[in-house]
C-alpha cells in the first residue's frame, strides 16, 4: 500500500483560504459598537434617575426621623436648609424646637444640583412648607409638611415632592410628569 501526502504551501494557488474572521473585520465591528454606544449614551436622560435618587434620600431622612421619635420617645425635628441643600435632624429631648446642650444634630446633604423651590403646580390641597417639621414621640407631626425638590427646574419631569401627613406622620414620595402628580415609591 502506497500512501501519498500532498503538501500545500502558502504560494500554492490551488489552496483556498479557510473561512474565519480577520483582525481588520474584528476592529471594524468594535468600531461600529463603540459608535452605537456613544450615540445611545448621549440620548439617555439621567435627570429622572438623579431626581429619584435625591427624593429617596430626602424621604429616608423624614422616615428615619419619625422612627427615631417613636423609638426614643422624644421629639425629632427635621430642618430644611435650602441654601446649603441639606436636611438637618435634631433630637429635641425637651421639645423646645431648638438645639440645647446634650441634644444631637446631624445633617444629610442632598445632591449639589438640588433646588428646593415652589413647583409649577402644587400637590392638590397643599402648600409648600418652609423651615422644619417636628415628629412627635406618640406618632404624627405637628403640621402637614410638603417639601418640593428638583434637579432641573426647567424640566417638568425632574420635580419631586416629599409629603408628611400630620395625623400619622406617614411620608410619601410624589413625582410630577408635567401635567399631574403621581405617587412614587420611596
């Protein structure tokens, strides 16, 4: 039995190239994907997500203040610092509404782009609140309280409201879509 083998060289014109990807083809695909990603990233509006994050942070401050007032059996005051773009929490043990020796005070900074302003349209039946709200040790707050926040005052979808109900002290987050307010999740 005779076995013959045929050897091919690169210069052999009868040898066909095997199918597969070339390096240039791979680079071309990567270039197209990069361009599509850059285009898509420019068209994503992050205002809504930043507004939600800012409102959740503010909501958390109010919820934690209400919980602390009930658990520690003393008033807790949440103060709004519009200029400093932050919320203060005062554990008011004697109930006088201001910080005395031995009472703790903490601040939570909001997003640097946050504005605390009057919205284009208010929540039905509410007025914007200024200053502070006091959570009672038995639950509830001294007065109804609504805090309006935005990342971009010119964008209607960027408005959020944090509402505290007087009787129960329940904290609710609201989103404005340009026409009406809808409850959001905290």
